[in-house]
C-alpha cells in the first residue's frame, strides 16, 4: 500500500507581502514589479504487501519513499509577463505505476509581451484550438501529463471581437521535447451585441506536423519487416499507398450558439493520412 501526503507550501505569505509592497509603491513607482508563485509537494510512503500486489516494484521493494514537486514563480514588470517552474521527481511512480522515475530541471519557462494589438509569447506554452480536437497543449500533474508546446505563439486582435493566432514549436517530453515540428493557427470571433439575446462565437483552426528524419527512418525500418499488403491492411487510415508521410494536416471549424439561457457548442474536424499515432501526440 502507499500512503500519500500533499503539501502546498505557504509561499502565498511571501507573495501577499510582495503584492502589498507593490500596492504601496504603485503611486510613486510605475515600474514596480509583481511576483507570485506556488509550491506543490507530493510525498509517498510505500509499504510492501504482496497479498494486494504491492511487490516486485522498486518503490515497494527497496526505495520506500518518493516525491513529486513543482515550484512555480511568475513575475510582471515593464509590460512583460515572465514565469519559471522548477520540477523535481524522486522515485516517482507518476509516469509508470510499476516503474521508478527520477529527474530534476526546469519544467517550464515563458516570456510574454503585448504590444498594442500584437501579443508575443515564447517558451513553454499552454493553449488550445476549439475544444482541443486538433490541438491541445495542457498540463495534468496528477497523471504526469505535460504536453506544453515549446516554441513561439503570436496573436493579433482584429478589432474588439476577432483574434487570429499562430504558433510553432515542438511538444514537451519531460525535460526534453519531441523532434517532430508542430505549426498552425486559428481565428476566433464573436457575433452579437450586449442588447441581443442571441450570439455566435465561431472559429476555425488548422494544425500540421512534420516528422523528423530519425522517426521516419525508424518507421520505414519497421514497415519493411511487413509485406506491402499487410501494411495497407493494418494501417488503412494512416499510411498512404505511396508509403508513410512526413507531413500530416488537420483542420476544424467550431461555434458556440447562445440563445437566452441556452448554449450549444458544435465542432467538426478533418485530417489527412498520417504515418502513425501515439497517445502522446497532440496533432
């Protein structure tokens, strides 16, 4: 059995102090920065019990203790938003319940700036297009999921009700990133008025992925162990007749219709044939 404790360390006291100091100096110093952050620490005590299957796993047999922690700091000043997150895993069973993972490093950093109607963000980015059918870069710590996009995102406001977005980068993999390149964009808007009871929030997005040469070489080497007929039979929706593709494309259209107290969301998506699919791929 495993005994878990969770400790959100009280960094909030220091943060509140920083905000209070910033508020006092705001009238006299317009360049006063603001800092905020949080610390999450998970600890697990492992007690071996072969009768319930808690055995033949590193944590239960010999390690006995494991931790997962995330220290997140954010800073705002000079019109910039900046953030840094320090991740640490010691004898962690989040990635693999029957294995053990240890690693430490910078799990995320980002810098963001808004220049009039133009927004620019670089680093590890969390974002979504529509409901996430074609692209979703997100974090779910309890499941050891961190699919941030390591790259660049730009946005531009087309008036008050429409915005276009473009992004490019690679998907995060623990303290590294996958070699395949993702790129795409979207346009989102709003049709309606404050006095109207009916409104529309339409949008359209596209995404594309290009496989790196190493992944393609490994894929071709694996496919060469099968006959062409077997490949087409096993992968009818992913492999084209000419063979695996370096590039895959997706597109989606979505809309939220609001009429009084009722709201209806609908989204449809299309994709081209792609070479292969894994649960960790986001496009």
